[in-house]
C-alpha cells in the first residue's frame, strides 16, 4: 500500500501533464516557452512588413495589398514546398536540431531583410532586372516600369522573407511533434491545448507589446529585436530541450492514400473546405488589416508606426477573446457537439467579416 502511495507521490507533473521519468520540468517549460517564442516570430511579420515596405523599401501604395499578401504567404509557400522533406528529416535526425536550425535561419535572415536596400545596392542589382521579377511576383506583370524606383530592395526582401519562411517551417512543426513525443497518450490533448494557448499568447504579445515597440523605436530596431529573440530561441532550444523519439515509428500515409479517402467522404471534403476558409480568415485579419491601416494612414498623413499601432488594436481584442473562448469552445464541443460548435464558429466569423467589409476605414469603431 505504501509503495503505491510513494509511486503516486513521485509522479511529476507540468500544468497537469505527467512528466516521463527521462524528462524534466525544465524540458517541458522550455518546450512551451520556445513555442511561445516561435509563435511571436511567426506572427510578427504581420505588423513589421507594412511599415517596413512603406518606410524602408518605399513601395508605391497602389501595390501594397498584393506585395504584403505575397510576403505574408511566403511561409505557406515554403510549407508546401518543404513540409514533406522536413517531416522525413525530423524522423531521421531528430526534432531538436531542426528547431535549432530554424531559429538560426530566422535570426540571420530577419537581420538581412532589415538591410534589403543596402544588400541590393552592394550587389548592384539593376532595376531593369528586378522590376519585371517583382512586378510578376506581385501580380502586376504589365506595370513593371512602376516598380523601378523600389524593385531592387523589394527583390531582396522577397528572397529573405522566403528563407525566413523556410526557417519557420523547420522549427514550428518540431514543437508540435515534441508535444506528442513528450506526453503519454492520456495527456496528449492537454499538451496540444497548451501548444495552442502559447500561440494565442504569442499573438497577444505581437500586437500588444511589439506594435508599441515599433511605434516608439521604429521598424528597423524591431527587426533587430526579432533577430535577437530568434537567436535566444536557438540557444534555449539547444541547451534545454532534448529529443525523445518514439521507439516504434508510425507508418506515414502519403497523399496517394489520403486523396481517394477524402474524395469518397462528404464530411471530410467539408472539413478540408472549412480549414481552407478559416486559414484564409487568419491571413486576411493578421496581414491585410494592418496593411490597410498603414495605407489609410498615408492618406491621412499618419506615420506608418502610428498607423500600425492603431490597426493592431482590433487584433489585440481578438486575441483576448480567443483566449477566453478556449474553455467555452471546449465545453460546447463536449455538451453540444463538434459539428454544431463548428457551425456556430463559422457563422460568427462570417458575420465579423461582413461587418469588416462594410467598414469605411480601418480605424472605424465597427472594426
């Protein structure tokens, strides 16, 4: 009886999650701390890019939406191109080394992105070469001449932002996978929920803390801070995390096996369609709301850093409500059902988007 009592007493927990004997509280703390850091690095381009493109690259605001849209989607493009390869690498070389490499790539290329104009000048990139490429990438191939004034710096920005996207896809999935590696099956749901909470807090940090830093210190100084934060994430990953790979590797299912199953199932088709729509919602809100704010700020003679701060306020409010909604959604799923809860969430998001569409400007009270 006493042996059973002692065994129960010796079980260590982190936020209600049982810690396996070969791991420590520090491993768990830094798993979620580094998830928070990575979440900040993933979200911060939404506030950095519009001001950077306006104040440093000095783009024509007629192209602001398409340029910001492509930059914000660089991470998604990198994901589509490299996610399968990185998944294989993760199983072969471990999660820790890839997460470390991802942070290093982000640190180096956030700094290089801040120096885009200087790099373009140092490499003597001619506008005649850069303009057609930038115009094509920005979906205005017939208006290349209008890109001449800023295209060399913009081309370097596109390249560095894409490589940052590679860094993010190297690192972020490793922390999700490590949650599964670190937890027993009974605690996996809690572990994944903690991952989601860290990402939510990261968004609050970006729009609540980093937007004021941008307003006070300027966009270049904020990019230096992000580069240093990425470097700090690399150090804490290397020092405080350890790989705990599963002894029996799960068989991976390829797209060839998945697609026929999806095509035969209406619920699965609906699920993927909903995922596509809600993912687009995130990009629209995080990237284009701030872009709209900076562009409108130019029209009313408001500085980009002030416009970024003002346009970030709705994102702060959304972040707070998202965190508060986590437990409510959980209860609704258990008590009411998954499908009903998803329908309610989609309806709520749709109403919000309609209201956003009829707003006269990004600083309207309706936003």
